[in-house]
C-alpha cells in the first residue's frame, strides 16, 4: 500500500495523482539572510474535491 494524504479542508483521502489537479505554477523561493532569490517554477497540486493547495512535486 502506498502513501496516503488527507486534505485538511474537506477530509478527502488522496491515494493517487489522479485525485489531484495541477494548478498554477509557483515560483520557488530561497532565503539567504535577508535576501530572497526566486528561481524556477513548479506545478502546484490541488485537492480535486475542494481545490485546496496540497503541495508541489519533488
């Protein structure tokens, strides 16, 4: 059995990528002291049921 994720908003159990929606790309942020570096974009995954942001791919 693989890993499961439960959406904290609607309590849907996410068992596969098919139960997620790819949302807008988000910019990765890195902090170095007081400086902020922006680099690359990653797809944001949303709960298919309620569209809550749940994470980004590795």
